[in-house]
C-alpha cells in the first residue's frame, strides 16, 4: 500500500493535499476556505476574508503589524501558514470591541496611543495578550511585551502611557 | 515582500501531520530527503523566502503533544524540554519559570509573537540559533531518534559531528543543578537595538570554583548572527585549574580575541565582534567572582 493512502486511512496521521479545505473560526464566525497549505494567514485574512484591519508590513515577523491571536496566543500572521490554523480560533482587530470600544481601544484614544494608526491594530492585539497574562504590567513588562511591535511614527510614549493607564485601572502601579 | 511570499507559495508541499514520534519517523524514512520535519517553521519560512528549496513533503510535528513536555527528572538530575516546546513557553510553564536564567535567555530570541510559534528545537536545528551557545555552556545534551535507535549526545559533539542527519530531535536535556544554573552561568546577546533584534553575537558561559578558589569547571561559548556557534576551548584550558586570584584578565582577553573566529558583514567587522565578545566574557567572568560574596582578589 502506498504510504500516502495509508496515511489517509490511518487515524494517527492525516494527509493534506496541495490545495486544502480549511475550517477555522475568525472572531467567533466559522469559515471554510480552499487554499494552498502554505498560504500565509495574513493573506487569507486580508484577501480572502476581507478582514483588512490586520495590517501587513515587513512580512518576516519583525514589525508586529499583522499580530493576531491564535487560540488566544499572540502570533504574527505573516509567519503562520494555512495548514497551521486548521480547526483553530483566530481573533483579529475586527473581533476586539463591538458597539462600544474595548478598554484597550479606549485607552489608546484617551492617552494618544496612536499617530498614523498603521501599527495600532497589532499594538492593540499585543496589549490584549499582555493583559490576559498580566493585568498589572510595569513599564518594563510593557516594553518587553511590545518589543515585537514597531511604530514608524515612534509614538511609543503614548502607547506605553495607554497600557500604564490600564495597568493602574487593574490595581498596578 | 508580498511577491517573495507568493513566489515560494507557487510550489505547494504535501503536509503530513503525524500524532506520534514513531509515525513521524516512519514518514521520514518513507520520504527521505524529500521530506523535512517542521513545527512552527518561523525560521524555515524565512529561508524559503530567501530561495531555499521547499521540500515536497513537510512532516508537521505540531500534533505530537509529548514533544511539548517540560519535565524534571530528579533521578538523573536533568531538565527535559520537548523539542517543539515554543520559545515563549517560559511565560506560562511553571517548571521553566523556576529557572530565571533560562527564561531570560529565551526572552532575547525573536519577538513575543514569533516566540509563540518558534520552538526551542527549531532554534537549535537551524544551526545558528541564539540558544545554542547557552546550551553549550550548560553541557546540554540532545536526544535524536530514528527508526533504529535513540541517540543521546552532547550538544557540543552534535555541533561538530552532524551525524544526526534525518534523525528527529526529540528532547533537550539540561543538567539540573539549580545552583550552577543560576549562580555560575551567564548569557548575553548583543544586537543593534535595545529590544528585539537580530544578534550581532551571543555569548554564554559557566564558571565554578571550589572552596580553595581553584577553578574546577569552565565553559565559554559564542554564537549568534552569522557566527557559527563554538566553544572557546583554548580559553577554557587557559582558565581551568587556576586559582581565581591567579587569573590575568588582560591575557584572557587576548586569548579570546585570538581564538574567536568572528563573522564579518557590511555593518559589523570581525574585529568589532572579537572586542565585544572579549569584553563581555571577561566582564561576566569577573562578575561571577565579585558576586560570590568573597573577594577573591581578581587581578585587573
């Protein structure tokens, strides 16, 4: 028996053909799409699902503009391939907030946490991840958590101040 | 960059997703050099964008949960880390949190979002990962497996021999002497920015002396960036067996700069890397003595 067939029939392994059907959840809505297994998640989000709130910039995991949550974990959507999201849950900036702003969005508005806004989607996702792990981050914690998110306007002061205000609200210093 | 992404995406490999180590090895045996083990694939994707061939088959290890385990082995005195443990696991893993120096080393690698995808095994198997010098300094062992055997070897021997071709890296074993790990070990990464950045170089070391101030163990390793990871064995030989107060730091500095064959690129010269490495290593070794709570008469 060809091992490929064996893999298909064997419950301990699955074989995905070069064009695959993916089922996954984005912002609590289920999607099924057909794509190449190595297609980038960032392209799936922006081009196939029209969720263009997630930005693309460097494409190599250096700038954080494309940050999303994958099963609750912060990831760079430019370095996640299609087959890696099969069956998983993704949260993009469109899934943050609703009729009213999320508290992180509110803090960015109140404290001047954005300038041109290009990095803001990724920043807010990274802050959501930080606060989920540590509701009262210090300035050092904030800088460490946002080290992978670059702001070309260099507006870091307002961003750090935004997160500090949330930390204080949660009882931090 | 989008065009580059599209260009490697033209060729679509077949993705094989085994759920056991044995099945992964069986698939590798079947497809040989046409298949490559992957997990997060954060480094591999960048290499594919830069023109490296994408294999016909990717054997994804992500569903092999036992390779994500982190465990103490009290009998052996070892910390065992599964190869596909994400670099960012130090944030949530209660065992890794017990070892601040390991956590600190992991925080220097890539960015938080990448660390949630990139794995410790991937950083090693890439051959130039920032973690390799740290593992060399700690006398870490690597466990490889193929269909015939489980092969446990020192990270240093693996780096020199590369006899594991086709084998699956399953575990990283670190000697579990907490006192040595936290009190006699250092790890420093130098880049062009204060926060997340590619390395210019990474140095790591360990030094321990007995009650009579005789240096009984020393390991010094360099890597990072384009530098091939290596241990400075001549420098180690120069130091070991001496008493702390006998160390001539100027000579040690000179030995390091002679022994370290540093990479050179358009931005950083080899000489600069040598000087940075020697300064860091001498400063860190001196710091180990000064923090010992006993002034051992370090000779400057």
